[in-house]
């Protein structure tokens, strides 16, 4: 019960295999297979999901059916708080405008709402279906307990985090950052992470995948530098992981569980007379023994997938679209980037003014900085912008929206502050690497 599901989970989420000239993980292959199978039908399907989610929430708010309100799962899914209710309705309106071609161009345009709906939603839909339904293989059969015991002596001193959080980072790094966010949220809901731990792991260890990093460096025309590019990403990410969680707002988060209670004991603390392997293995067997039937696991898997598809997709659609509207139709991000000009000049980055305009726009979407950088006629500047866009990590078209839509205890303004801190901390590291390489 421990070994077989855990090995299957490791294979699906964390084993790189060759695929179409690159390396990827089986979950990503399943996503591509599903998208290829249903083809263009995925967009109407996503539209139905987002619109149905809004309509069901409206009905529940108006009628208040007891069957929904007295069911913990359905109440959480269909009876959101007022803010999330408005966001869910906005998402449905955006989808209707894009699908039927009415409304303001700033909402339905190809660089705003249509980009989120056509390019991002199908991928997230497929990822959520597979990641949501298969995530229990990683979380419910003892693998996290084993890894947590083995790595707690590394993660605790360096990052003051449980050893199990290394799995979140690895799943994001090899697969997709959204998987890391979803894992963090589920572990927090299961009282395995405190508020502080969930916030740090969600904002620091939901790393951008290797495959998408390759897309970013290709966009700026520096594919031949992928190895030094990704080594710089790892170095800057490590420095950010060491420093940013020790600063507000993350340092202000409380070490309380989701219900406000204190953690009674550290499940990864090593008892006297046992080594880490013995303790981790016994913990893993104890967790696996709690699985009473595969039917209960299947039920949990189905709930996970439904919760992600109906609960999180609308959040990403609404917040991602609004973030891109701000980036495309207002000078706000250019104004916010202006203070970076002196810093870029101090770090001797060429085309400092042009580069400054990409510093903050990544908060809307991670890919926008590399698109803007491709027009700058300097390889060092392109390199710096590409690395920074990956290490900033939090972008509202996906990771930021996922965090806000999850139970991870972070607010929108906190995400922006963390984004700025990651930018300021990582920029000197990236600049130093750029000067060595160019």
C-alpha cells in the first residue's frame, strides 16, 4: 500500500522521460495526449465549466439549498465568499465576451482575455484533471512522510521548512508550478503545513518548470545558453529562498494550522534510537495503513479534480485577464519599473531604461518580459530579463491566481510585495552571472 502507489506517483510526477526531442514527465504527456484527443472541443468545455461554476454559485446564493449548504464539499465549491463570488461571475462574463465576440476589446483582445482563455485555460484544464486526480499518489500513501524524514535535516536549517516541502519543489521543477501550489494547498488543508510554511512553500518553491524555462530562453533567441541560463535561475532561486522568507510579509505569518490551532508535535522529529530511514519508513507505513479502501482514494481524487477545475479555473481566468489588461492598457507597470533604472545602471546592464519596463510587468504574466526583451538589441540584457522573469515566480495569470484561489494564506498585496522582494534579491545575482558570461 505504501510502495506501489508511491512509486507510481514518483514516476508520473517526477520522472523525466524523453518526449518529442525533449525531456518531460508523464503527467505533462498525459496533458498533451488529452488536449490532442479532444482538440478544439477543449475551449467550449472550459467555457461550460467556468459559466456553470458561476451559474451554480448564483443559484446557491439566491436559493440557499440545504443539500448544498449542509455538504462541506459542495458548500466550499459552490458557496464562495463575496469576493470570490464576484471574481467567479466576472470570469463567466469574460468567457462569454470572448466566445461570442461582444464587449470591450481590452477584455476580449488577443493579448488579454483571449490569450488567457485560448492559450492558458486548456493547458490548466488538462493539468488540473490529471494532477488533481493523481495527486493522492504523492500525498496519501506515505511518500511525503519518508522524504520529509530524510530531508528535514536539510530543509529545517536552511529554510525552516518541513523536509516534505522538497517534494513540492521537485514536482514543480520537473512538471509545472501549478502542481506545487496545489500540493501546498492540500497539505495545508490537511494540517501538515502551518500558515507560515504553506505561504513560504507556495510562493517560494512552486518553481517554473524546466520545459517552460526553455520556452522563455528560446523567446529571446538564446537557446544555446540554456545550461548557464538555468544554472543562474537555480542560483538566484536559492538566494531568494534563503532571504525572502525571512522578510515581511512572509516572516510575519504565524506558525498556526489552518484552524488556528498550534501544531502539537513535529511529525518529522527523529525519536531517540532510530535513524532517519527507520523513522521515515515507519511513518510512511503508518500513513499507508490509514487508507481503508481504494474506493475512498478514488472518491478523494475525484473531489480534488472537481475542486480544481470548477473552483480554481474561474479565478485564473478573471485575475489573469485583469492583470494583462493593466499591463497592456495602462502605464502602471512602466511607472513601477522606472525606479529600477538606477539599479540597472549601477549593475551595468545595457539598455537600462528599456529593461526597467520589463521589471514589474512580469507580475501580470511571466512570458511578457521575454516578449519585450526580444526587441532589445543586446544579449546580456536579454539574458538578465529572461532569468529574472523565471525567478520572480509569482505572476497573476497563473501562479498568483492559483495561490489566491487556494487555501494558502496570502493576500494579493502580499504577493506583489513578495514579487518585488524576489526581484530585488535576485537581480544582483543574475547581473553577476551575466557579467561572467558576456
